[in-house]
């Protein structure tokens, strides 16, 4: 199964908002807007050690300023703690073979398109504006020796990713744990 999400990206700390964000339109009646819903792809492990890709909503937004005098914006603090930020450039025709993510990590494509295929066969292609949470560290090898996920470039040329690694333990059976 191949799924594709086309989106534009805004990051506020670890807040992703993409073109799939759903907001109520301003009717001009001074009613507050409804909080948005936005989505990310979660690569997670189940209790049998199999990885899955699940499209997950984020919807606990509050309208507030990040720092006065800036205007309010919708914010959903997903994580508070230590993180490592890495910019990676995968060379043309990069093939990541089957592997697990080194840490629980948010992955945001900035240029080019890449794919992630979970052990259950789900394949998702992601480009600029899409968001993925890699958390397949607790997978187990299947009959073919595959563990974690298969990843690689879809488009010709390099693929640039922003990776935000979290200093926390991976979970099991917790698809869509950031909501």
C-alpha cells in the first residue's frame, strides 16, 4: 500500500502543522476559531515485534503567543525535554535497507521524497511538509530477517531531512501516542 500526503510545514518547537490541518473558518462574528487537527505518520512496534505505519492526528491545540508581542498561534506542546537536532542529506538513490531508528525521532523531509515501509507491508512516501515519528526500536526480526523498516529515496537527487531525536525510551503498542 502506498500513501502520499502533500503538505506545507510550520514548526513551533515540535509542533507540526501541515496542509491537512483542519480549522474552522472565521465567520466574522468574533467567535473563536476551533482548534486545528493536523497529522503525522507514526512508525511503531506492536507486542509481536512488528512495525506499522499509522496516520495519527494532533488536536490538543491552544491559541497563544509564543513570545509577546507576536500574535497568537495554535500550539500543541508534544514533548518537553532533551532533544538532538540533525540535518541529514541522503545521496541520490540512497537505500537505507532494513533497520530500526537509532532513537525515538521526528523526521521532517525538507527536499526530495523518501519512503518508509513497515514490516506489515505499509509503505508511505513523504516529501516536504510531511512528518514522521520513528519509533520501531522494539521490533523483532521476521522470517526474512527484516527488522524495523525499509527506507529509501523516491525522487532523483539528494533528499534532505530534519531529524529531531528525543531522549526517551521507545514504547510498544502505543500507535499515535502523541495526540
